């Protein structure tokens, strides 16, 4: 049965609206973007997403070789490799883009931002199984980050630059480091603005340094308590008011000046 001309007009209008929606979302996340025509013609991340949608359609239709061919052409043109079998949501923004790799079973939600050098990779050799990450809506993955395995990254999560993430990430949390460790979660009642590169640039401490600092504080407190107990025990046993040797050491383990 032949389609009416109005059917093609409606379908074409829907596709055009989707493309404009993608372009506007890029302009909203990149202050360097000055116009729709600039994004449409000069942004490799946008080109990669448009070509992936063509490759994915061919892949789902059973034209596997054609899908891979379009994917490889997009890789040559943009430096971004998205497997035609990957599921990509709406308004994906790949900023700069060079070196981005998205695996076959990866699932990307809506309004996700990926920076250059990001890998959504698989760690299993099982065919037909889920091997790659799933990113929820609004996720930001910083430059050089590696998200590996069949893990889930919750909606609104941020993954810092060069992080290596191999475990599930809770929604709304920020992860950084190797391996990726959570820096904390945001309060749902206080929405956070767009976080470039998914990396906090304030005074958020490194999680390892914060843990070591906490241990040192505990050690100092315990030494102070031990010194206090030694003084009380010596007083209860009738020891002199100014004991010698180890009892003269302060809470930090140092001998006060003037004593040998």
C-alpha cells in the first residue's frame, strides 16, 4: 500500500524536530556553540550521533554489515566509535569526542554528556549477554573516564575525569579516582547545575586522603587518652608528680624540651 504525501510530511517534520531538539540541547550545554548551523555542520559529536541512528536502524533491521559499515564511516569522520548495536537515548552530547568508544550492549539514557576519551567497555566474552554499562538519564562522564562491565550508573550521576568505574554507581552521586569511589550524593531537593567534565572543581577532598586524615585524627586522640590514663594510674600508685622516661612523653609521643 502506498503512503499518502501527508504521511511523509508528518514523518519528515518529526525527524526535523528531533534533530533540532538535539542541536538545542548541545547549545544549552556548550557555551562555545553560537548557532544551530554551527553545531549541525561543525560538531563531530553531533555527526556521530546522527550517523549512529542510521547505523542502529540498519542493525535492528538485520543489515548487520551495513550497520557496521556506517559505524566505521562515522569513526573515520569523527574519531568516535559507537557500535551500531548500542542503545542511545535522546539528546546525547559528545563534547569534543575524539577517542570515545561505546560498546555493543551499552545503553545510554536521555540527556547524557560524554567527553573525549570516554570508554563504555565490556569485560566479558559471552556472546549475546549484556557486557557493557547502562547509563541513566542526565549522567555526565568526564574526559578519559573508563566505565567497564555490565554495571549501572544511576540517573544524574557524575563520573570524574580519568576515573575507572567497575561497580554500580548510585543515582545522583559523584564518583572519582582509580578505582572509582563515591565523593557523596546530592540532595534531591537541591538540583545541581550542569557539572562540566563531571568533576567537582571546588574543595572536595580526595576520598583516600580524607580516609587517611580521619585515621590520623583517631590515632592522635587515642594517644592523648593513653597518656591521660598513664598519668592517672601513676597518681593512684603514689608515683612522683614528674615521672621520668616514657611517662614524660606527650600525646604525640615526643619528649618535652628540657628532659632527656
